[in-house]
C-alpha cells in the first residue's frame, strides 16, 4: 500500500509537526530540520483527527475511525491516556472530530453514531440534566417545492423558517417533559400548556401510519377561561399586516391601459 498522509498538525509552539499516515501510524517530525523523531503506534484504522493542546506544547490528541482516542506526549513519543469508544450492542463508533476547551481541561468528541463525548476533570453533574436522546420532532420530515420552487414542509405546507419552534423528542418520537422543551429557542417563556405537543397519526410516504408530534397544541378560542396561544396570535397578526400591505399596494398602483390601448404620445 502506498503511504498517504491523511492529516497534519503543528504542536502549540510549532517545534514539532505530527502527520497521520494511512498505514495507521502517527509520525512526529522536527519542524526545523525535518528529522523523524517518533513513530506513534496504537491506531488500527485511518486517523482524520489531530488536535493540538491550547497551551501545553507536549500534548497532542488523535482520534480515528477505529474508535480510539489517544493523548500523546509527542516530545517523548509515548501515549498518556487512551479511550476506546465502544457502544453496547453496536461495536465501536468511529470518531469524526475532537476539540479542546480553551482552558485545556476538557475536550469533546463526536462519533459516527451521533454521540457527543465529553472528557475532562471534575464531575459530570452539569451534563446530567440533558436526556441522552434529543431530536427535534421536525427532523427528517419530507420537504416539497411549490409552483415557485420555494421549499415547503410537506405536512404543514409552510416554509420551514416560518414554522413554530420544534419540540424536543427522543429517538422514538416521544416528547420530553416541559422543562426540556424550554431549552428550545423561542419556548423559554411559554406556559406549560403551550409546551405539551399535540400527538397525531401521520401517513408516511410509504403509506405507513405512525404516531408523531404534529404541531403546537392550541386552545379553543371559544372556551372561557383559557388564553389563546401567544405564538398563534403573533402569526395571525403578521399575516394580517401582510394582507393589509398587499391591499394598500394594489390600491396605490396606477391602473394600466385597457385592452392594450394606451394614451397617444404628444409630438
């Protein structure tokens, strides 16, 4: 196999250059002389992530499609820490990207299964308030184009950017409690009754009928004692203003000649 460089990174003070080769080796070079200093052995598949520590010139992070994450001391050519991204029941997950925090105390990685892996010092309690599975209920919904080739949501016939803020659901489409729904921008100050999604049965493109979050729950405007949805009121107000502007523009527009006969020009 002809060796190919898949990734390259300089260390923090530019004294060393680390290259990842498709034979699964990492090579440490002296940036001034070009001398090969170390071969770093440990990866079993190609490496596309090399990340430099923000202030420690000795430290370099590498991650690859084999699910391995290494912390290296490139001055000695040794591994300091190692983590293998094993996913229960699914084998290992390839690591696609890693980044250090600005203080160098933490780093975060993303893998091929959509997981965010956070490593560092301290406890994990600040991250435990978030459920393991978080999706928007509008993720993967089909889109269509109208007669003007504008993109619309197939289910609601609305432009995606004009739709209400989505709900947070798990991988099966079940909505999360209201305290998590307030994490969505635009829902921070909503009342609890406006954070309960409306569930319904929707036919997919294959003809299969599935239960799905279909939109914002609204209250009956005629029911006494209940206030209308703030979001629905804003949408109606914007639509009314747009209709009024359209009508005003049509009234102020000059009427053109009838039947193609215009006013004769003066000589």
